[in-house]
């Protein structure tokens, strides 16, 4: 394993997708995916979770979703090297990539409902376990792009749908990571700028929104 999320604060020891996590398929090794960093990049984009191709390549947004990301950047006059990348969680959820996050969340909700009935402690969601790692990786950026609802909620706590939030430039407290307003006040006021938009994987399922992502970027 070349990337150790625990070294950046992830609670891998209690995560259900961790090295001993019971939700990680037994035939899959513990293979977390680290960020993709580019010299001179001043913006970071946060996606949801790695898929099978990301695990093989060891970096976020590879394969079809990566092609959508590259296409959107090109439409904005940018290249992949202009923006760093990371994921909300460093490990691939079990099963097929499509719908994996929803299945993971539903499984944990079902299990925790049963545990609550027995007065047992809840199993933490991988997003909760990985959030200290995520915040550690993105703390040096004043400008961030969240790709999809999961990333927006994980970074800022904003629970709106991505369609309701996209296009807003959110001002986020530098330390508490809470939304304190909207607009373009300088980060020297103690705020980060977070721009929510659609996830490239959503564009693959709903290509009619491709121009929306391109305009946002």
C-alpha cells in the first residue's frame, strides 16, 4: 500500500471499509486511493469515492468519469494539471461502481437500525471515518470545487441537493468548515470559497446536463 490515509487522520481502524472492515469484500485488498496533486495548482476538486479503475491507477477520476472531467476542463480552457483532485473517502465501496454510495449508505442504515434496537453503538459511515483525512488534504486551499452532493455535504455540511446548490459560490469558515455566506469576498477575510457543481459520473447518466457542468467550470 503506497498511500496511507490513516497518516492523514483517517480512522481506518474503525472504518467498515478499513483493513479489517467487514464491508470490504474479502477478495479485495485494502487499496486506498490518494489525491492527485499537480505542481502550482491552487484549486482542488473533491469527488465522491474511487471506483475499480481508480484503485488500479491509484488516483481519482479515471476512466469514463475522468474523461468527462477532462472534457469539462477543456471546455473551460483548462487542463487536468490545473486542478488537484481527491475523494470524500479513500476506499472503493463494495460492488458495482454505479449506485455504490447509495447501497453502502443503505446497508449501514439498516444495520444501525438493528443495532439501535439492541442498544448497540452505531457503525460509523466511511465518510465520517475519512473526513479528518479529507480536511487535512484540502486545508491549504482557499478555492475548492465539490463534485456532487456527497462532496458538498462532506466538506461544508450543506444538505441541499446539488441541483439546488450548484452555481453558488459559498463562503466557508476556514476552521469550522461551515458555510457563512455567499459571494466573492477575499479569502483574507477568513473564508474559503467553495463552488458546488455536478459530478462527472452524473453527466454520464444524464448527458443533457453536460453543458451545465461546462458552464459551471
